[in-house]
């Protein structure tokens, strides 16, 4: 019976590797974002002298938005892999991010919601800059969604603070 228990526990522990394809998929998504970023950058540069100021700003905000999403995905890949699959064996590489290996699940939630709020803020800015393309109702929904992300972020932070016994990091 002990052997069966050990085999089952070993199988359960090894099942963490089922998550690895998800992280590879997110890396592929970052490659897709690089292509989208490059396309937008080429469009911005090629229309440098003919685009309106509003179009240029919206294009630049799209580049910022794409970059934030790529950073968010990278944070998820690094910390998710290290927290749930295996530690990255890269030693003391000079380019190793300082936060790598130190982000727990609670920290990851806060970083994720923070990045989502930043992405949403960029989207809101793009919407208000080009407000003529949206109805008042559409702008209202975008604002409500953004406020929902902000409130969720605050509630996540408060929940973590309460669960830590009020000790802020």
C-alpha cells in the first residue's frame, strides 16, 4: 500500500509539467505581439509626415499597450513556471531580473492586476483621444470597465494586506 501511495504522489508531483506547454504558448504569444508591434511601428514611421497628431498619439499608445501586454506575459511565464513547474536553472546570470524567484502567488496577483490596470488606462487614454469614433455609451462602458479593474486591484491589495495580518511589505 505504501508503494501505491508513493507512486500516486510521484505522479501527482510530476503532473506539474503539464503546465509547461501553457508557458511555451505564452512565449509564442509574445512573438505574435512582436509582429503586431513591428507592424504598428512601421505604420507609424511610414506615416510620419502625413498622419494627424491624434493618429500618431494613438499609434504610440498602441505601441505602449503592446509592450505592457508583452511584459505582463513575461512576468506570468517566469513566475508561473518557477512557482508551479520548476526553478529556472540560470545561476547568477547578470541579466536575471531581481524579482525572479521572489514572486509568490500573492505577489503575482498584484503584479497582474497592476499591469491590467495600466493596460486599461492606456486603452482609456486612446479612447478619449479618439473620442469621436465612440459613442458616449461606449466611452461609459470603457470607463466602467477601467474603474472595475482599479477597484479589483485595490481589493486584491487590501485582501493580501489583511491576510498578512496588516504587515505591509
